[in-house]
C-alpha cells in the first residue's frame, strides 16, 4: 500500500515514456519485416514484455537495449509446430499474438491471468476463421484460453462487430499483408476507440504497407505487400501524460509535459481539449504541452474514443463544480477491471457521489475525504486515484504495483513532483 502526500505547490516539468500502443504495434510489424529494425524510445512495461516474449516463442529474436528494442524480423516465417504463449493481463498482447499465430503452421495456445479469461475474443476468432484459420475458445465461451490451428492465412472477408474493442480490427490489419489473398475487414455497427485503428494504420504505413479505408466501415489490404525494416522512433504516451495534466487541473498548479505531441493521432492527446473545456489554460509547442489549473466546471462528454482516460476524467470531475456525465463507455466493462463499476465504488469511498449506468457514469463534484482505495489490479485506476491524493490527505492505494503494466516508473515520477 502507498499513501499519497498532498502537494502544497505544484509546478513541474515531466518527461513521459514512449507510447504503449505504438510499441505493441511496432513490435508486431517489425517482427514480420525481413531484417533488422530498431524501435527507439520504446516502452518497457509488463504488457510490452509479454508481447516480446510471445514473439520470441514464435521464433523472432528480440533484444531490449537502453531505451530501444532491436527486432530481427523473419519476413513472416514463424516457428512451426506447437507453441504456448502466456500474456498475463495484457489484452493487446493476446489479441495481436493470436492474429500473428494465424501466419504460422501448427497450433498455438494462448492464455493469460484470471481476469484475461473474462475478456472477449470471439469477434477476433470469428474473423480469423473467416480468413481460413481454425481459431477458437478452448472452453467454447469466446474467452481465453484460445487455440489457433493454422496452415497460414488465406484471405477473404472478415466481418467484425465494432462495439467491443477496436483491437480485433487492428489485430487483423497487422497480419493481413501476409495472407495469401486480399483481405477485406467489414466493421458492423459503431467502431469504438477508433484512434487506436489510426495508430495501427500509421505504424503499418511507416513500415511500407498501405490500407484502403472507407469511413472505417470497410478496410482493404492488398495481398503481397511486405513490411520493410526501419529505424523507428516511438512518440510519448498520451495516456500516461494525462495523469500529470490532471494533477495540474485538480491542484490549480502548472505542469509542462515533454516528449508529448499535442497533434498526435493518439486519441488520448484530446484530453487537453477536455481540460480546457473544464476551465484549464492550455499552452503547447513542438514536443510539449502545458496545463495551468483554474477553477473546474463539470461537463457532459462522449468518451468512446478515449476510453482509457475515463478514470482520469472521473477523478478530475470529483474536483469540479457540478456534474460531469461521461457517455458511450460500455466497453470499459471488459478492461483490466469493470472500470465503470470500480470507479463508482472507489470514488464513493472518498465521499464522491457517483451514479453508473450500463454505458455511462455521472460524477458530482464535492468534498473529497481521505481513505483506502482498491486498484482492482487496474493500472489506470491506480494512477488516476493517486492524483486525488495530491490534494486530499490520507488517500492510500492498495495494490499499487499494477502500474507496471503500462508505466513502471509512475510512482518514482510522481515522487519527483515533491
């Protein structure tokens, strides 16, 4: 357990680590490229370690170096035969590695921690089946553990429901160039977390593969394209920047975050616009952004494209005047925790009135008190709730090491604020 001490005066400059989303995707495409790639400013965290370990199991040599990853891509030729991969609690790892396993010959078994066995996979498995691979949930419920039994990806048309996770679409896109025929992905209904598909397209393009996209309803990848090895720089993680932006907002202080692209296609870079709408002053330049906290006012907002920042916003909203209504977040119930329920429970312990619906959350700003809060083994909850402790004495966080999943140095970075 860790107790957060209030900050009497908040005026700081913070440098954030590389993006987790970009690191995962760059790992997959550089593994498929033929030759050596260097991923500069890559994020080394629990989640990205699981992806690296999965790639090694599939026969791809990967080496961590100081602030970088060296990948010796195998040109799409992966280790044949039976392979077992464990991914802990990394949803991105299991979805991307499941798709990657479709390119090899033989079976691959993928499993994770207990919570991973509650995270949906059926849409991805159905998509792979449509493209000529035998991929199924071993318990028949659409959750891990899963098995992929493949002789390679044939191509064709995969229809994916867009409401649960954009990772199913991204996973298929990443491996589609190595199918023996063209691949078309048709998205049924609304695609949540669309900016993450933009990140996938951005990485694929940087490594030499193009996608034809028709309004995110249909995505077409021509067969025969190949990734080219690259020296590739990974931009800073906008999700991790959000905690420090929120810290300035709730303390009325100032923070400048470096290694941050204000114009990034990472959806979470949009958190600056939200804070501005709530009353903060925002200044930005090339590779940095600054937030100056002012009196905060509640807002109503659709967060379907920034789901990872709902915990950050909910904690910020607890310090705002009036109500904040957060809509279109039903897919948060399938994250590392049921984030809607967990946020309602933990903010409630701190004296904040929260109401939850199936796909919405309403937070009424008020007087926050100290108390012990659970992280539900969810990194985003741990880091968000810590921000409240910069203002309110007596906030203690249990299970604080869950931040290793995406930002292992979070507590040390927070300590530098003092």
